[in-house]
């Protein structure tokens, strides 16, 4: 369900959303409405409390909100998709920087608060719904095409992996992500060879990932039990691994990381249903020591392993193991 300023069918996507006079009026109202939020008082006014089951920890620290906005490097003509606007604190910053902000909020009870807090920002569109079930291209419209849109989000832990997969694998991917996640998750997503995780591999095959800010738990209301970090992912025009090879790439990676304490020879043999000797031969052909563990491989080595497995064409190497 959308709650937004309606645009006429004849209004071009690139046309201004409002006139110069409107800009002056809005700028004045925004200055008057730019004071930090009091989340506890705001929720009490509407008879609400944060829902733990929805992962509602509202980011309210103004310095942190500015860091996220700066990390996204929003240009004045760009569209931003914000996931989980909550009480609208970050949305106000995004709306001052972007031409258009599309906000998707799962909790229907927060919509009246958002409508109130964002009434002076006509370039904001509110959508009530589950981002995991919505079509991204339908949400952002023509912004899904060149040069692309941006995604900014404070992601609840329980949907981090699922949401990242949707954003990275969609047919209409964003150009850049600026995501606030648990600090441990951020470190895994941005880790390099030696500490690489399946999450890091899954993100970095699509774009360059880096931690751009750390946010203490006290910056949120209510404060979570752990600190957070902001990761920025600049997506490549195409994944590092050819799209037709991605299913095999992820199949190998999942097998390798499924039993992290085992050597690659044994973890791949188990996960891919190969003979141990066959797994060792494949790894050797990819110039990878069979005794190494999954987290020690670089993205380039995983890509090379995928190419080797594809070239060796499975019959000799995908035979089920003999039963003991």
C-alpha cells in the first residue's frame, strides 16, 4: 500500500517534483522540523512500543544519521530506496539529499508517525509492505535503469542474509548499498582471504564492500545488545563470476563452508558427493592446496575453482561416495 504524493501520468520521471517556490517553502519547513527526534515520547504519543520480533531498534543519533547519509554519496537527482524507515529519522536526511525517496515499512502501526514526521518532504513516498515480497523495479520505477538507484537501510539481524540476497540477485539491482547491520555481520561481509565467510563471498562477488562507519548501541532506541556498523557496497556492472556459473560457484562455496573445520578436500567431498581423491585432484587442478580450509581462499581462487569444476565436467568427479 502506497502513501505518497500522486504523480500524473504526463509528469516525466526526470521532471521536478515541485516548483522553485515549493522548494523555498519546503526548505523553510525542513529547517523548522530538523530537530532530533525523541523516540520514546513519539511512540508514547501514538500508544506504541518497539517490537522486538520486528527487530525495531530505531537509530536516533544525529551524528550517526549524517554518517550514513554521507556514506551513501547521494546526488541531488538520484532515487533512494529506504528499507525500514522506522520513525523517519534517517528519511529526513535522505530526503534533503535525494530527488526522490521511496520508503518501505513493514509495520503498519508506524505509518501514521511517518506521515506526520515527513509531511514537509513531498519527495518521500511511503510504502507499507514486506520488502522481501515486493518487486524492486516496481518500487523505484525508471530509476532501476541507468544510472541506477541507491538502497539505504537499517537491517534487522534476522533478515540480513535474505535481504542482501534479494538486493544483489534482483534483475533490477541498485547501484550502491549503504546498510546498517550488526558489527559482527559487517565484519564478515567485508572480510578478506584468511577470514572470508560465505556471507562475505556472497556479497563481494557482486560488489566492492567496505565498512565506512561504526555505530555504538547507544545511538539506537532502545539500545540493542551489540554495536553496529555501516557497510557500503558499490555494485559491479556484472558479478565477478559469470552469471551462468553463479549456481555452481555458490554450490561449491556452500559445500566448502558447511564444515569449516575440515580441509577443503573433505568438506567438498562431503558437500559435493565426490570421492576424497577426486576432490583433491580438482583442487590441485585449480592450484589450491587440498589441505587448506574454506576461509583461507580468496574470491579469485573460488572463481578459479568454479572454472576448473565446470571444465572437468562432472561425470568423473560427481560420483557418489562408496558406502561404508
